[in-house]
């Protein structure tokens, strides 16, 4: 049998009865399957993040061993290598100086960085500080492309994969390229 219905009235004499109270549904309890689904989703996300961390650590371990050198480098093996590298770049740069820059007597100072692989090939090159003349900046990067391959890197104990060379080049108004030693 259904439970008796309660009646609510608004006056002391029992006038104006209110409608019968309706039973309220109980809040739904999470079903065991729903709780399991949330747990499975969390576990899957944790597994995905763990795999991502593992992949990144593997990539970090495989990154190339780099050495950075500039005009101030004094280590014997790298100082000699840089001298030969600069001589080659200057020779190629002077042979391929842009005609328009020579005719317009453009001048400027460009700072570039070049990543040289163990075999002398160029991994990357970019302008670090512009001369303010786009033609000269482009010429500096073009010289690097034309001058490669550079000599193979010297055999050293640190066994580097990429030598990162940073140099300042002077483009003179008369049409000459010089390394700022």
C-alpha cells in the first residue's frame, strides 16, 4: 500500500489546503560503472603523461653535443679550426660579394652564428645582429651556403657533434668582406 499523503494548510481554521506534497526523488548515487570510468580515464591520462615524459627524456638524451666558439676562443684545436674556417668564409665572401652592394658602396657589420656538423656540413645559420641592410644580411647567409662544406671538425676529447661558430663580419664600402678578429 502507498504511504499516506500529508496535507499542508495555510490558515488556523484549515482553509485553503495546499496540494499534496510530491515525493522527491533521491539524488542519484554514482553507479560503480561511472566511478570505474572516471578512474579509467584518470589512469589513461596518467599513462599518456608518463609516455610523454619518457619520450622527451629520450629526445633530450639524443640531442647533439654542441660547443660554442667565437673570436675569443683560445683552445688550441678550435682556435686553429676557426682560423681556417674564417679564411675560407672570407675568400668565398669576397669572390661572391653582391654587385649591387659594391656599386652602392653599402657597408655594415653582421653578427652570424653557424652550426657546423662533424663532417663540415652546415646544420644551421642565422643572423644574430643585423647590419641594418637586408642585402648584406642575406649576403652573409649566402656566403655560408656557398662556402660549405667547411673542414671536418677537429678530433677532441669532448667529441662534439656540432660546433656553433659566432662571428662578426664587416662588409666594407669598397666591396670587401672581413672577419672582425
